[in-house]
């Protein structure tokens, strides 16, 4: 019998094939020719059949199919550990998006991807699915390192670091796909970020683009309960139904997270053959919840494992994800049999390949598939002792005991990328230095920002801030009705608008911020005593400048005001005030013209804190823009106080918040 020629023969290893039969070959061999696996079997038989240019003795090693990271944001390695233990909205809108707006560039994406690739290879990952910006750079870096990757250019309804709007995002994505289709390692994909960060037009556009090029489509789906609510508010249906209606599910879709699904949602995903990337660490760390993987698998949905970005993980270690994936369902269902170790390893290999629609190429050690493999050493002390009662002993060892640093050699597409724990295709020293250089800049930017409340406000991005100055006087009043009568009967006062409101103010006070105060106001119009039409606003007040004018004290200060589109809890966690105070009051408000000039007249009854002596307060305010103008208005306010017969001895200098 003449033997067949091959490039490489890996012999005498414990070969964990992850094939359909779940075969484990104790004294096994894998034969590689070019970029493909051409044979897998018992070493003795293989050696009799194949003549390889190189034979590597793999005694004491497990050969695994290369692990598949089904969801990541490779460049985010550069933001690892930047802001942790924060709620998702504070983390995302307070830190990630502002930093990304400022720093994400082609170079950022290139260096971040190299860093990620180094880390992923070290933990046995040979293929990753990525969603980020400047995806061309991610693809280029992956290809240079020799990693397999599904790269999706991310598209959002908001401006992103590489697109002003989603039309531009879709256009970039089209160019990206055209540039990379047919590449041996990189599969270009379409990446609408998530249903709640999309519009119907965006989702339709993304679906059409994916269909036109038969490209995969990656998306975040039902990651948080809040996101599901937002999607319902936008589309009137669940996130899964929204994707179905937009035609997205007709394509080759891999959905990340799927934490908050209904039974019906799972049935829809199964019907369309959508793959799911389960990201246990990220979901736990951002407190998004725990995906019910058992229910997903029961519904027949292919499930892979993802690390998500390092900013929410904080590493790219799929061994950790396997372990968590096996442990979480046990706790969730109070059933130790809910998800066995073997199933977790399946998700990290062939399951991930299926979820990405790549199981014809990778995910198991079988002839005809690409030579993507990880060799794991079982020689360290944590691998002692070993049992061999059933294949499950080995699966347990790989999932519950093995560490990513047990991975010694990694091959992708028939090419070694790591031998004896040495990376062969990444200059690790250079990548480390460059990553730290970029991180130092990010750190300096954030620490500058943390010192200025205004910069922190501006960093929230979408808000429109305008600075205004005002003069005002506040005075204690005993007889409210008499004052109102005088105001309304004054011939020189014209009332433009009047309302009664209930205002709940929360003030954030800070230790080192030069008397800056932030006020979060819930302002309800009172209609026959009922609170209607709430309005939420956020105001940053600069230091108050006091000036004495004639017989009244007037204050002027700068204010930035904007609609507060996030919760009080968000602002509290984002600004981290040293102290918080509440002021609740009923306010009767008149917008008036006095001698042709605009003033606001407020008559306030404090609920909390109670006013000393139970009196009410009159406030007269006007916007101003110059010292000259402020003087004129101060004189007019003084006049108005006389007209209203207010006792100027009862002037109050303190703000309610200081009562
Ligand atoms: Zn993600």
C-alpha cells in the first residue's frame, strides 16, 4: 500500500473531534494538507496511511477544534477596565460612547484588533465574529495576524465614529463587503447595531444589503429589558418580531445576547434558523440578565459563545465563557444536569460555527474542514488527577478545569499562529506599547472631563446646551392673595401666560466643583390639583455672582439647561454628587411684560423643606446678557417690588436648596 502525502501529521494526541458522533480518539492523529484537515483517526492507522513532511509528537496534549468567539468588538480591547461596575446606560452613554466619539479612528481599530487577536489566540480562539467601526481595519488586522473572522461594519441610527448617518453607514458597509468578499479568512458582514438603535428603514436597508451580497448579518438582540421596552415603544412589537417584519430574519443572521425573549420569540428565531451568540460574562457584568440557553437549545436554535468586547468582560477568554455557560443554567434551573460540560464545549466549537453559518468549514476536526485547531496541554498541577470512566471526564476537565493558558499551540487555516506559547504573527511587545500609549490618552481625556461638570454634561452628546444668565430677587411674602391681586391689577403689567405647577427638584452638590450645582427637575402642570404633562429638565448652575443694586439684592449666574432624557438614577450614578438635596414646591407662575420687558414671576409654596414661618416666596427673574442690561433690569425689578408693595426687608439671599 502506498502512503498518501501530506504537509503535517500531529500524532499521539487526545483528539476531541466534536464531530456528530462526539468521537474522542485517545491516541489520535490529525493530518493537514495546505489549509485543510485531510484525515483524523487513531495514530497507528494514520501513520500507516499517510506520509507527512513534518510529524509533531503531541503526547500529553488535547487537540481541539479552534474555539469560535461568536460575538466580540475587537478594538474595544483598548477600553478594557476603563469604567466598570456601572449600570449599562451609565457605562454606555456616560463612558463608552463619549470616549468612542473622541478616540475611535482607523489606528485605534487596528491596534485594538491586534491586541485582541493576540489575546484570543492565546486562549485557543481561531475565529471571531466582530461588530465595530472602521471594520476594514479590523478585517485587515485579523487577516495580517492570520485569524479567521466574520467582520460586520456597525450601523446605527445615530452618528457613529465612521458615519454621520445610517445612509452613510450602509454605504460604507457596501464598500466594505465588496472589498472583502471572497477573502480566505475574512467574511464581511452587515452589522445593524440593535433594533432599538435602528429605524425601520435602517433595518430594511441592512437586510437588503445582506441579501444582495449573501453576506451574514450580525446584530445585538434583546440584550436588556430596557432595550426590549425601547423596541416595543419604537416598533410596537418585540425585538424579534421587529426584525422579522423588517425582513432581517430572512438572511443569515447571528444575534448576540437574546437574554429577554418570549417563547414565541424563540419559535420565530428557530423558524428562520437564526444563530445566537451567548455572552455570559458580559450579561452578568452589565447586569443585563441571564439568557435561557437551555430554552434556546430546546427550541432548536444553534447557540455559540461570545466574549463581547473587553470593555464589558474584561477579557477574551472563551474557557471562562464555557465554564459560565455550563454553570449558569444549573443555578437558573436549580438543576445540575441542565447544561453538561460537553454541551458547553459544543457551544464554544461546532455550536459557534453553526451559529455563524460556518459549520461546513470549521468547528470540528473532520476531513474536509479547515485546519483551525488548538492544542491544550494537560500537564499542569490543576489537571491532576484524571479519570477516564467516560468521555464526560474529559469534557469536564476541559470546561471546568482547563485554563486558557493551557493552550500551547494554535493553528489557523493550516498555519501555525502560536507555537510553545509564542505568538508567531503578532509583535506582542509593539502591540502592548501602542495599546498603552492610546489608553494613556483616553485616561487623560477622561480625567480632564471628570474635573468639569460642564464637560461631563457635554459628553452626554445628543443634548443641546445653551448658556444663559439671569438676574433675580427672592422675597418672603405673608399674604399671597393680596400680592396676586396687586400683580394682576397693575396697569403696567401684562400677563402673557400663567400656570400652576408642582416641581420636584433634586440638587446634586459637589465638593470641588466651584459651587457648581446640578438640578434635576420633574415639573408637572397642575390641572385642578392633578399632576399632568410632566417635563424633565437638567440644569447646571455656575457659581452665583451677587451684586447689590439700590435697595435689592440681585443674583446673576450662568445656567445650562436641557431636557433630561435619562432617569434621575442615571444622572446620580453618572455625576456621583457628594450630596443630594430635595426641594418640592407648588409654584404659581406668570410670564409677564412690565413696561414692555419680559419677566417671570413665581409665587412658591415650599413643601420640602418647609419654609421658616410657613411663608411663601415671591421670585422675580429676568434673563440678561450684559452688565448694563442686568443693571437696568435690576432697577425695574426694584420698581416692581415697590408696585407690589413688597416688604424689602424680607429679601432672601439663600436659594431654596440652602434652606
Ligand atoms: Zn456586543
